[in-house]
């Protein structure tokens, strides 16, 4: 990469300067909602696993736990979108709106379709072998950003447009992003040691730096 990880992180700190309160609120709102969906999903899975009967209703509802977890993961895309907009000086001023970014400005349908297929493709690759699944997850990692840019440009976005563009964009950059993610492990461990309180600042920092990573390798090619 022409730009260093330090520069990406320094630029993130600069973007967050004066915006930390907004960033913390956006993450907190999003985290609460994601946590509710994820927690309910795990609880339902626990109930289903411990269920000894043969109720048709319980059998029919068996995928519910995974579905709730998936909804939580989809909702979390709002962080990627809102912090990319912050990085681009297009911040949604109302934090409660930014926390729902994946649902606003005509993004919901294209983001949802691309996320569904990303989840399926990643799952299928992971079934084959863990390592190929991880590699493919990095190939698809820029999908939400790309879809956001495509929608902003006025394009009609198909169910695989973001995925295909992400695969092409990430050629030669998957290892860069992997090392970038590794460089935040210490921060996330520190966040865990503070009973999660530190994550209120660490996650916005990470999301903004990752948005810088995307904008550095993509530029405005998907905004045209």
C-alpha cells in the first residue's frame, strides 16, 4: 500500500476529532440493537437445543436463532456506512439516524441482497475449508462500502454487483487488510479488559480507519 497503516489511523483520529461524542452514540445505539438480536438468537438456539419434544412449531422455528443473529450482523453494516460518510465529510448529523444508515437513502434493498449472497457464499466456502472461507470473507469485505457508493451515484445495484466489485478491488489487498485488522487486536483486547467500555471509542476508531482503507484503494471509482 502506498499509504501506511499509521497514516490510515492518524487520518481516522483526525476525522474523529470533534466528533467523538457523535461516534460513541452511533456505536452505542447500534451495539444495543445488534446485541438484542444476537442475544435473542443465541437464547433461542439454547432453548431449541435443550428441547426434547417433537412439536411441529419448534421444528419450523429451528432456523430462527440463526436468522436473528444474521439480522444483527446486517444491522451492524450501518457502522461501516456511517463512518465512511464521516470520513468523507458527509456525516449524518443525527446519531440515531446514522445508527440506522443501512436502512436509509435507498440503500436497504441493494445492501440486503448483497449481504444475503455474501453470507451464503462465505458459508459455502467455509464448509469446504476454514482458510478459503477466511480468504473469501476478505474478498467480499468491501461490499457494503461499494454498494453505498453505487447507490449514492444513482446506479441501479444488482444482488451481486457489490460482491463482484469487492472481489476485483481486493485483488492484491487482502493481506493488507488482514494485517490492518491484526494491528487492532491489542486495542480490542484492551476493550475487553475494560468490560467493553473501551469499545465505545475503539470501534469508532477502527471503523473510521477501515473506511480510510476502503477510500484509499477505491477512490471515487464507484461514485461515478
